């Protein structure tokens, strides 16, 4: 998608075995359209060579403040002035301490100190042993660099190179890329709480069988990610799907429509936007067998009786929270035909200000789609694009329809 097109990123590497991840991160940043200028400390060069980073970035790597390639012999000034952001990944405990102290005895810390702080943000991806991470000195230093204006991206939990397990791992390249994209996204939903439902529901017949549908959850997960990138505090209630949770999104897993309704009701009072993307089963078996239903060889098929599932969107839209104007509800309609007519009727029937229609079976599991926005003023189409792009466009549409905060 080239989401970082036109961005110039200074990628700083301090010493740590996580430097191997910086190679993949550099490749992914460039794939998203960024220009990457690598700056390495002497310690980083013990873990990965400047030659490797030069090959991946397509630019000469800098490692010394005395680099004679700069006509004015001031790479710390020139490199920082060209940057849209400086990302230190990995950022060691030692380098964090250097930032706190304002050290300037090697190029990377000198560059960070010399950057125009109001124009060039500094993002840190810490990487260290779990005990180093938990040490009071490290935590004090992290609090101080954050107070000084740096953005600390946090750490992962898991196996470490030393053989121990715990907090302190550098985030994965995909996570750091997601964080950087989110950082540059306009915060049109800042201060809002967004609740999203996604995926199918599963209505059990017996312990091994059930009724579900082909919804992959991709659209709902893309919406949750886009809402978080736009600055919202996001909770995602997800049916049974195998899609990674977007960074910074709180996920609640459910199976049935009744479980989804209960999860929504537990979270909706804190929300200002509810986006019902999930493909909820309209019906469920009236009773569930406690044992697997077996064939008896007679050729007879079991008789199933169905009852209607709760209408989650309509229930929420008719709640006092929504009726008082404190909740903006967005519904989805996946139709096999007559999309405009069905979507228009559904918007009125559900009582929501915005209904998003799409041709369901043709897009289930796919990475792209086209959406039809239906509101009281009429309708308009968001042309076919990736679900990621459509989610971003939809966040813009929702943000434009919301009343100002505090009104």
C-alpha cells in the first residue's frame, strides 16, 4: 500500500542481538515506500554489519560523527534535519541511559540530541534481558525519556537470547511497522472509545457440529486497526477466527451470538462508537445435544428446531446509551443481491445513522471489497480497494459524522 510513501526514516541501531530484526524491519519500511537512512553504534556493528544494512536500505550506513562524506562534517545535524522520524530499534538499556544523560560522544546519541524535537519525533523500541528491563534504573530512565518527548513503543514477552523468558524482547518488525504507520496517521478519533464486532458466530448443534458462515473477520479486524491508528481506544469482540489482533486493540473472544451480545453489553456503555461488522447467525438450534449425534444406519436424518438469535445491532441501537445520542451506531449488511434496497431497508429497520453494505458471499475471506454507505441523506460507494484501505476511509466517514468531543 506504500503507507509510508514520502517518509524519510532514520533507523538507528544500538548494541543488541535484536539487530537481526532491524534487517527485516528496514526491508519492510522500504516496501511501504519509506526512505531509510541507517545509523549504527559501534556496539551494533558487533551484531550485524553495516554492509548488510547498506544492501537492504540502498544507502550508505553512518557510524561516525567524523564521517568525511559530509561537506560540513556535521552528519548529526544533516541526518536529523532530513528525517520525518528517528526510530531506534533495537534500543538498548545503555542507549536509553545515554538519552537520559544527554550524552553526545557517538553519532547516534549525538544525532538524537541535535534533532529538532518539535519537528522530528523520536521513537524507541527497547530490547534487553528481562532483569535489565525490570531494573528500577531502566524504568526510571524510560519514564524520563518519555517525559522528555520520546515515544517508547514497549517490549514483547517470550524467549530471550540468554535462555531466559520474560519481558524485554524487541517488538517484531511487523509490530514496529504497524506502530510507525499508526504514529503518522491523523488522530481523527482521538478521545473516542470504539467497540467493534467481527467474524462469524458459531451456534452449536452438538459438541462437534454447529452452524456458522464463511466470514473471515478481515474487514472487522481492519476496522479495529484503523480506529486505533486514528487515535481511538478500541475493543474488538471477535467470533471464531484466526486473525492476528491489531496492536493496541483489546480483544474479547466469543463463540455464539448470545455470547457476543453479552460481551457487547459489558463494553458498550464506555463506547462512543459501535461498529457491528460481525456476521451474526440469525438462528440457533433450539437445543444442543450433550453428546455427538450419531448416524444409526437407518438413513433417517435428525430433525432440528431453530429459534431466532438476538439482534445485537438493533438491541444496542435502541438502548438508552444510543437514544440519548451518546453512541454512534454503524451496521453492516452482507447481501447476495439488491444491495441498495436491502441496505436501505436494514438501516431504517435497525434504527442506525449509518449502514455499510457489501456483497457478502463474493467477499468472504478476500482481501478486497467495495462498500456502499447508506445514511439518511442517501448513499454513496467506496470503490473496490483492499479492506485495509476501505477501513481507513470508513474511519474518516465516521469521524466526519461525529459531534465534537464535549458537545
